[in-house]
C-alpha cells in the first residue's frame, strides 16, 4: 500500500465526518506533519502519513516532539486500519 492511498482514505474519512484535512506545506520549516486534521467542535491534530514499514526521519521526530511539547496531538499513520482509531481519539480529546 502506498502513502498516497492512506492519505486519500484519511482525507475522505475526515470529510465524511464534516471536517477538513489540510495539506501542510511550511517553507523554511521542514519536517512538519503532512496534514492538519480539523474536526467539528474545535478538535484538531497533526497527522504524518507513512507507507507501511517506513519510519519518521530524524527531523520529523524532532517536529513531532516539538508539537507535542506545545500540547498538540500528533499521529503517525501507516495503515488505513489506524485511521478510525486516530480520528476517534481526536474527537474524544
């Protein structure tokens, strides 16, 4: 399974829930997660998508820790089966 397949499933699922999965591009600040997931009732989290078996690069690990230190939820999803659980956790946060 390719990362793009997982990303498409995530964006479609978020949309079906009434939310938005914004693609993040941050010039001058590399390593940010792929998507910012915005769900109803002000719920949000960052999501990094990876193909199965792929790991975060060191800079991505650093950015994940920085965001978590600021109190944000950050998920790494490498399988479509993880999407529902992550979105449930975001909604219940």
